[in-house]
C-alpha cells in the first residue's frame, strides 16, 4: 500500500482556513483531519474534539516532555500542538491527512517530513482580513489586534510554502485547494505500489 500524504494548511487568523476546510471535507470526505491539542479558551461555536482538544497547560507540558507532539508553538499566549500518533498512523495506513498549523509549526513539520505538501491561505487584502476578523466576532478587540500583528509576520513567510491560495471568491478557493489534493495523488511516486504490482504480475 502506498503511504498517505500530509498536507499542511496555514494562513493568518481570519484568512478563511476553517471555512475552506469545511467545504474541502465535503468534496474529499476520505481526508483525515489532525485534531490539535491547545490551551486557549473554547469559543461558543466550538465543540471539544472536533477541531481541537482543549487541555490545560500542565497536560500540554506533559505531552511535550513525553515527546508526543509532532510540532507545537505558542500563539498569542497559548500552546497549540499536533499530536504525533494520529498523523503517523494515517500516513502508514495510506490515508491523506490535513494539519492546520501556524508558520512555525509548518517549518517544524517540514524538517521532520520534507515530503509534506504545504498550502498558504491568503486574504485578498489586509483590510479584508481585518473586516473578516471583526465580523466573525469571536475575539475581543485586543486579541484581534494581536492576531493582526501576527498576520503580517505570517504573510511575510508565505514563500516557505509550496502553494498559495487567495481566499477571495470562496468557491474558487475551495476548488484550488481540492485541485492541489487531487493533483498530488497523480504523482508517480504515489502510485508506485500499483506500478510494482502490475510489473510483478506479468513476470
Ligand atoms: P480562519 O480559520 O483562517 O481563522 P475563518 O474560516 O474563521 O478563518 O474565516 C474568518 C471569517 O471570514 C469568518 O467569519 C468566515 O465566515 C469569513 N470568510 C471566510 N472566507 C470568506 C470568503 N471567501 N468571503 C467572505 N467571507 C469569508
Ligand atoms: P485559532 O485560535 O484562531 O483557532 O488558531 C490560531 C492559530 O493557531 C492559527 O494560525 C492556526 O492555524 C494555528 N494552529 C491551530 N492548530 C495548531 C497546531 O496544532 N499547531 C500550531 N503550531 N498552530 C496551530
């Protein structure tokens, strides 16, 4: 069986990552999603275990000391990390898995898994990003300010990624993301098991 692929999705807060991923999973229900462990407070619209496991700082630091995280980072005062085991098991089972992380997390993953495919989600403009964050209404003004400051630093590192998608027209951005997944599955090295089995059955 061919191994699965890890797809890294990053982009500043408010760029539309969650919105795009909801649509992507409708097109590709076979994709796995890596549930991050985080220490920030839960938002009203969030359910534990859906996108995030909400844990204490102590529990998080325990995971760090046991080397249970593929990567982790502190973002606006809270820990965010990717548990290693589910990612490794998906890839070994031939399943593609999506990991949504910030730019620091992405660079940690690339060092460990250089074959990972990374996608950066861009807002059409900084102004639009600001408006979307304000309209979303999930954060206080202070937190939005901190997120917008991080946004500029993150966009400055978009060139570390394989692909960039501008999330202006949502349907177009969803198609772009879905196309990246589909095209990656056509790589010759992702079909090596089939190639080998055809050759072996003839001999
Ligand atoms: P992120 O997960 O990157 O923080 P969200 O998916 O929460 O971003 O999107 C931020 C806000 O922008 C949400 O209110 C969402 O409904 C809105 N949004 C996302 N994509 C678009 C788009 N293409 N056009 C207009 N609004 C959008
Ligand atoms: P939010 O608090 O808006 O849900 O997420 C804030 C930031 O943390 C986003 O940039 C998001 O991509 C990033 N993030 C989410 N999960 C992880 C994770 O497991 N690891 C890292 N490094 N960043 C994450």
